[in-house]
C-alpha cells in the first residue's frame, strides 16, 4: 500500500491503537456466575481496548486506503493470504495455491469452511467481483495501482481496456485464478493488503452501502462489526463463522477515536485503554523507565511540493527549502520518539540480494545545509525573476504533533532562508480531498508501505499516479519503475530502483522528514498483538492473560 497513504494520522498513532471497556482491570471483564452451585462456571471475557485515532475513512476495502481504516478493517476481513506472526504471507481464506512454471498464473483454492459473518460461503466469485471493482475506474479507488500487475488491470483502470480483459476469474465456486503481467516476487504479500479483500457480491448488489454501518457490514475475518458510533467509537466481537475461529482468543475489541496522543496517554494511565502512543512531552521519562515497545515500520513522514503552484515550479527553490530543514533536530527535539531522520524516501528494512540494506546502500540523498540552501534560493529566484517570493502557505492535517513539526519547519525556513511562511490546518478527511485536488503549495504527507518491497515507495511518484500529489513527472523515472516491475533479475531490479530514487531527489518534489517506527505502551497482561512493518495491526493472535 501503500502506499503513500494520503493519509494522515497523528505522528505517533500509526499502530498504537486503543479503546474502552467498563472493566477496571486491563482488558478483563468478569461475567456474573449463572450457576450459584458451581463457581467454576465463571468466565473472564477477553476484551481488548484500543484507539483508532479517528473515524475510519471507509470500510469499503478498495476505498479505505489509509491507517485509520486499515488497522480495524484488517481484523474484520481477510484476503487470500494473511501476513503471519513473522510478517510473511501465509495461507488464509485460500488454503493453498498452485503456480505455473512461468510464475505468472496463480490458482487459489478457497477453504470449504470459509464463510461470511452472515453465514454465506466465501466464493471465488466474491474475489473476482472485488478485484475487478478495485480496478474499475468508476470505483475511483486510490489503491487501484496495486492491481496493475494483473494482466489487463492497468488498461481497465485507465480506460484503455474492459473489465472482461482483466485476467482474474472464478473457475468454480472455490477456485480463483489470477494471471500476472510478469512474475512478481512480492505478489503474495501484496494481496494481503485490504484492497484485495473479497466482497460478498450478493450483499453488495442488494445494498451498495453495506460497509457504512455495523448492522449491514458483513465480515469474513476474525471479528465482526457489532457497533459503530461514527466519530466516537466502534466495537467488534469474535466472528464465530471465521474458518479459524478456534484460534481467536479475544471475545471483543473496542475502539476509541481520540486524535491526540496526550489524551490517549492519559486514558492509558487511567486504565481506559490497553495500549497507547507516547506523547513527545512524556517520552524522556518513559524511555528512562524502559517500558516502551519499539518495532519496525516501513514508512516515511514527508512534505509535498505542488509543482503547479508558484514558487515551487523551480527545482532550485524546492531544493533550497529541502536543505533548509534539519531532520535530525526534528527527531531529537520535536517528535522525540526514537525515529530515524529521513535522508532518502525508501525507509530502512529492505535487504538487497547482496545482503545490504537498501537505504544504507543508497546513502543520504538530501542533507541539511543552510549555506547551500541560501545559495540555491538565490539562484532559483534569479531564474524565475523574483525579487520577492510569492506568499507561501504550509498546510497540515489537524493534530498537535503535525502542528509541532510544521511550526518547527516554519522557524527553520525563516532562520535559514529568511522566508516567512504561513501555516494552515484542516481536518483529515477534508485535508485529504483538498490535497488530491492540488490545492496546497506545500503540505504534510505520510507513506506507510502497502507491501514489503522498495518499489512500493517509489511507484507513488510515477506520472499520473493517484498517490503522486505533486504534479511532478519524469519519463526516465517512469520507465525505470516500469522496467523494475518486470525485471526477474533481483540485482538488476534493485539497481533500477536506486537509480529511480536518485532521480526523485535530483528534482526534489518532496522533503523527507523521518522514517516511522512503532513505539507503544502496552499493558503487561496484553499479549499477542502483531504490528506488521508494512502497516497492519493484527489481533487474530492477541489475548489477555
């Protein structure tokens, strides 16, 4: 996914999610004993209390392409594969699959006991319907590009082909066939993404808004949606029709929607939540106590220039702004969450065929240099004939953490370039739509990987890509991404990706700030939550001791 997630979320809430129960003991609620003569009949209900951060953008699988939707949706539904506890794809709704000799055709065999929460069988037709809907240009899915490795997928999505040309089909009720444009080493990981979840065709055709309310939502994953008070809270219960229900230990998951890490932390301290992000003002003390959990996360916090709006049509002015920002100072004194400063776009954690980490091999592609930044600004202004820069506004989605970073960048630009910039903020859903319409000069963004490969970071900046909200375009870059996606030689493929990333930074349509990590507090009796580096929260194996 990802995916630049045109997301946006509180900086420290990417996967530290929380909610509420009435119990005072973390995650536990004791039921009344209905058998007065047998105390052994008492049952402790397994309730996990998480925080979603905000209202999900959508529980329609191809539309909820952001962290506010993913974490909860990933536990309501399931694709052909699921990321396991080791973060690698494993059999899920499909119990097994066959691969052709040329590596292009996959035949998935769906479990006989795979059912929807309403009792309907999960069929190959549900997957065919869902995947073609993902690629249908009428759907307008921001995740459609993920399906371009399917033969006929890109042509259909871009209006150059038909639905019938998309090579996915239900061979029979429980057999699903997919033909790829070329062998893809990461295919099984990609289709674990929520964009590839099935949709109950019968339900969807009867009610096109089936995903919008708890009483109409149908799930095929470990949990089902039992309550949804929009912009307030959600509740899930164990899905008794899930094929692997015997291994799901939680009875219930509640989700708050609190978009402030300080408030979330207070709720955690008050025993209203079982996990919490760490607010910057409390991080020093918490880290001293050593109670935090730190896990990898593949993603980048960054800012986008809009090349359609002055003065950022000029590459030297863009470079000047990028070099005037000291990423190390931001992670040390603003976010204070042990993140790594970003001097490239692809984050750490992706090994090359030679064993080296992609980021380490690629080196630093942008560094703070106030003197050079000033010289580049003067050069760019001369090229454009500016005696004074046009007014500049930096826009971010409403959040205390985003505000702190924006204010720091505002101060750095003033100090290092002598330029005054204004700040503006708006609520997440409005911000996201306005950014897609290229309304902002300079705006906050974040990307969380949709699958475990560097190409997922870089493909976002192809010409016309739904996630490329910069108006930047480079033919050589586009060709390198296209060639890399069809290259079977892994060494050559990684070389192409490094070259593409260098082109991206030579033209600087973005300013990277830091790479994400997952730093959380978690109650001692909460076990088994899996936070995947590529962006999904996994509760299938979670339990309360």
